[in-house]
C-alpha cells in the first residue's frame, strides 16, 4: 500500500510538471506572435472569426462583411468559435493566452482518459504520463494554439467529451451521477459541432464507440441501454433513451438556437453554415487539387449577384453536377485528400518552409510509427483502440469527400497519443504471457 501511494504521488507530481511545461511553452509561443493586421490576414479564416467577434462585442450582431462580394454574411461561419473570441473581448493576445490554457487542459484530458482506460491494467501508471507528454510536445498543437482558428478549442472539447463519456460509469457516485457525467460528455461533444460543422455526426459515433469501452458491470451506457426494459422493471436513475438517439437529440438541441436565429435573420432554416457550398465546390470542380483553393470565385461572376444563401446553393449544385459527370476523378481526388490529411509535414505555401517541415517530420514520423506499432503490440484493450481511433476514422471519411489538409487532423492526434504511449510502455517492461484475446 505504501508503494502504491508513493507511485501515485510521483505520478501526480510528474503530470503537474508536464502541465506546467506545456502551458509555459504555449504561452511563450502565443504571446510572442505578432498581432498586427498582416499577421491576422495571413490566414483569411482568422480575419473572418475576429471580425465576427468584434462585431458581436460592439453590439453589431454575429455577422461580418465578406469583401469578396461586398456583402454582409450572417451564417457563413458557425457561432461557437466567434463567441469564444467575443468572451475574450476579441483581444488577440487575450485569446492566445486563453488558448494556451485550453490546449494545456487537453494534455490533462488525455492523461485522465488514459488513466480511465488503463485502470487495473499493465501500464496503468506509465501510459497516462507518456500520452500526456506526447500531447504536450506536439508541435502542431503548440503552433495552432497561437492562431485565431477553431482547432485548439475543438480539440479540447473533443478530448474532454471523450473523458466524460468513458468516466460516466455507475461505479462512481451512484447511477444518477454516472448518467449526468455521461450526458455532460455528450453535451460537450454536441456543442463542439457549433465550433466545427464537419463534426455533426461525430457525437453519435463516439457515443456508440464508448458503449463498447464501458464494461457491462460499470458502464453508464449499459445503464442507459437497460432502460429499454418494461416500465415496471426500470430502476431509479436510468436514462430513458438509447445512446444513439440521445446523441442525435443532443446535437439537434445544440443546433436549434442557431437554426432559429438563422430562420429569423435569413428567412431559412440553416442548421450549419452557408460556407458548405464553397467547401463542397472546393472539392469538386474542374481545377480541384484535393486542397483548398477558392480562386474559382474570380471565374464565377454569378456569385457577385447572388445573396449569401444563393451563393452556397449555386456552388452546391455545381459541385454535385461535376461529381455526377466525373466520378472517377472524384475517386482519385479522395485519395489525394487523404494523403494531404495525413501528410507528415505541411504542404501549404504558408507552412511549407524547411524549418516547419523538419520540425513536423521530427515529431510526425516517430509518432505515426508508434501508433501503428501500438495498434499491433500495445497492451491497450481492443475496444479502447477503436474508441481512440474513431475520430481519426470519422474525419478521414469526411475529408476524403471534401477537402484535405493537415490542419483538419489536429484534433484527432491527442486521442491517438494513447495508442502510441501503449507501445512505448510495452517496450519498456517485460510482456506477460497472454491468456486469451482481451477485448474488454
């Protein structure tokens, strides 16, 4: 008992050191970046988000002027990230400081997620620390924490949502508290759709995947699943809906206020955004390369006379028309997009310099190899591996169908760090003799 307490104490001290270093690096990076207009305009998405937040702070509503069309747009971007910027006063340095804290919290979330999944198993002490370290030194996470882009916020929401889903088990504080924790995870993932619209179905995927991680005797979802018993047999504390229906309900409930606002402002039910047509045509047009290149706007004069909704619908129709007549090209493009998504180094002109590529390769190549080896030899339960890979599989499918970029895979790397850590732990200690195939 004394040895166990000592190990726990050392583990707590170690994670505190990792968190402190992760926070220090992120704050140092973010707070030393320039805040002038040139730095913001280097990435147009940053300007969109900041303009939305500034208008909101100054009482002009959640809208901004799209200078490409000299038109004020109201639903071009999802509201989650601009609202976050507005809470920070739309102050660039304040945003970067808060994002440093949020990104450091992702390190803690991964540590806790690993501790939950590995509880009572070989590597339960070391894997959480290794996973947290990998997330703390991830150069992509550090870099994006200094940008006014939605990646940092969405990554943290995804990580903490996964923690709450698997932590919500009836062995902790009683069935109602367990259900509440599980629901909080679902709510957080549902709210993340307001930050990244491409994640619209991800809460359902993760909710179902978490159901297989939770053991029958302790899983919060098992408690929910048994609620389908006749009413007379339902016990106190059971959630009345199955997991899939619950997640769909939570996503729709989180999007409803946004859709109602758009119905009031634009006269149409816009559940996600009016950027969807641009994104789809970005992926399916005669000059599509697999990445994002919206130079086609200059070749489409019709866009200048259409309204916000009309532009999105026009481009959607053109993308579908192209897809129907160029199906084999679309298949080829899907492969190109996946290569771009999982490229070990930046491919864009903004981040394609030698310095960035060397830093990226130094981390990505070993990290990716450890993930592959962890899937084969890591001591993590098979169901846990599926749960941790679910976001990567989901976004691979989404971006194979739309636009591929290294940026879009940033949120899925922290969960996969657990798999990489499981391989490191397996190589650092002797492996016991296997007794059957463990899928718990």
